[in-house]
C-alpha cells in the first residue's frame, strides 16, 4: 500500500489499515511515560501555585518556576478511579484507574514526550528529558548547543535570546500497542494537544514561544539521543523572556545545512530507558511515514503562505460582540472533563456560543514558522458546527467565520440523528448535545507544499485548536469530548466540504454534563 493510499484510508476507512487478527496485549502494555536509567537527575519543586490567573511579566525563570511550568504543561496531576455499570457495557463494579495529566490524550496513553535544552544558572547547560513520573529533569547531554540548534532550524531563530528550547516527540509504541496503525493519526493530535497546553501555560509564566514545524529531523533526534525506530521529534519550540527576538527570518543565502553533516558534530548517545513492554511489535508503515516526512536540508524550509477563503455572508448570523473570556487556567484545567454518556440537554445561549467561538479562535493564534509575518493559521484549519436548541440561532450546520465573528448557514435542520449514524461507537448520545463541532482541513494536507510532513502538521494544529476549544468550553461551564470514532464521509457531506477541498479531522460534542462517579486525588503539593 502506498503512503498516500494509507493516509486516505486512515481518514475515510480506518478499519482497512488495521492489521488482521489484531489484539491488544494489556498485560504487556508500555508505561505512559519514559524512564531513563543511570543518568544525573535534578528534582523540581512540587509545591506548585494553585492559581494561574492573568499573565506575568517577562522574566528569565528560576529552576523553581520552571518546575511549576513543566508540571502544568505535562506533569502527572491527578489519580482518578472511575466505576462503570451496565449502561457503559460492563458489569457493575468494573473500574478504570488512571494517572492523569492536564493534557487530553487518546486512551490516556500519552505517546508524546517532552525534552528541553536549557540555559539556566541553577543547572548545567544542556539537553534534558522531563521525567513526568518523578517530576524531575534528566540530563541527557551537557553543553551549549546554540549554534547546533540554530543550524538545525535553518538559521532562522536567534537562540541567543532564548533561555531554552522545548522539543515535543512521539514514541511510536506507546499507543501503537492499542490502536495499531490508527495511532499515526492520534500521535499528531496528541502532540498538538501538548503543544497547545505548553503555549497556553507559557503565557501565564511570562514566556514568549514560537513553534518550528520545519527542522532537520535527524539532527534534532541526534541531539536528543532518540532512536528513530522508537521515537522522533515532531516540533521544536524556542522559549524566551525577551520582548524582542528574531523568531523566523528566512536565513542567509548560502547557509544551507545538511542533516547528515550536522549530525557528524555530535556523538551518538547510548542511554538506557525503561518502557515495561517485553514484546514490541514492528510498525514498518509508521517508520516509512516518519522517514518520508523528514527534512534533510535547511534550504527546503519555507513559509507556505496564507490563502484567503471566500465566505458568503448572505446567509450568515452575525454573532453578538463579546469580550475575551477571563479565567484562572489552573481552575479550568482542574475542572475540565470529557463526558461520554453524561451529557444532558440544556439550552446554550447565543452569547455563550459567541464567547466560546471567539475565545477558541483568538487564543489559537500563535507564532510559527509556516505563517511568516502573518498572524496565525486560520486558513489551514476551520471550525464548523452543528447546533441544536441554541437561543436565537436556527438549528443547522454552520461554518464559523472568525474574521467576521459570524456563522454561515450551510444546511438548516436538526442533524443530530445524521451525526449519530456516522459514529462507530455509541459512547456519546448526540441527541443530548446542543453543540457538535468539527475541525476541517485541506483534504490533501498541503501535500504540494509540505509533502507527507503536512499530514502530521495538520493533525498537530488540529490538536492545538481542540485544546483551545476545550479550555473555552470548560471556562463556560460546559464539557467537551474529542472523538475520532466517526465517519468523516458523513460530516463532510453534511457541511458540503468536498467541493471546497476539505475534510473533517475530528468531532467534538460540547454541552452541559453531569460528572461520572469517580474517586479523584490531586497530586499537587
């Protein structure tokens, strides 16, 4: 099967990409976090602040503040045990115990890992892994790597003004063991959710951040000591406390760097790590896609530009002007909940919907190397929604135009039954949900400009927008449940996406809900 055919089936007929006779071996499941052995470790402060309201003044962080930032970004935050009954398809007393983080993850498996290059006075300069299980930093490679990293990023970023660089990677086996080839879609979304959390948390700590989607993969993996048969970097995020920094210049002519040449500057790391699984199956299709997505020369980096989309305002609902939502991020993260059969149908006001949409799109704007000098990636992914019973808005399927703060009516009527028919699992009763969002993106994932790397970038940006939508929903007193168990053909037809060259990437029911019976314990000190 070709890579292009594989990605097409992954989107529209995922059962065809699943290996025959696939069974999940839960007894041999990997840990949801990576554990290094025999390396220098630096404990981080566990006495985290219990509120994150507003934004702090810019300042270079101390180790204590960095620990707080990492805990809110990707730390283990809560131990949760839920009990299920017959309505969930299980016997009474069936339970699920999870060690949760603030970041949503498919199946709670957390395939992403977080690494950092740090230049802080309280630590040796060098490359670290964030050990979420023990809330500490593990030193992987000591030294100053500004020049090396600048070359790996195409000499576009002034890293002398950065106090650190974050790296988001994916460990393939961590959710391949359960989801088989479908994990390739999940891994990009999970990375995007983590990136969205990192960027939102950075605002609360007074850090500036920018996302590099284009970098020399093998050079970054060499720096981090990653085996590309197990794990690969997906995003590089410089962090700065400087108000003015040269983020994404075009580099200098004649400065093209080859990954193979750059790798020669560093020795190969041979660190040992533990993941618990005794038997790791092969996943050649994931490795082929990862290799096909890699960039080998820095002169292939370029912004892809912004394409304006025409919108017909003749059938649009102009939403009321609203202020940005103001909320304590720490409280919202504690309150965020992913309902399944706990949705209850209550009316949503027009002003609440307007505030939710406005906040999701405005908070989503972020600095990145694909947009050049533009504000954000509004043209690469778009927010659609099927609404029922919203005060002052007719039932129907809509496209949200963020620039005009308006809803464009695409198909009138109650479409909950249509969308319910398209779900592969009946874990959510959509007849109890007033808002069902779909994030749409280019049907060909910008392949002409970005090749196969465009697919994982599209999934990451989708995850980042999902994260903002969930935060806005929680701040509005609502619950949201990201779903991939839906037929994209059904939602694409509902909104008439194919004629626009778009497809539905994820489905997010949002509404009022009651909480499932569960025991919870915070891991914060």
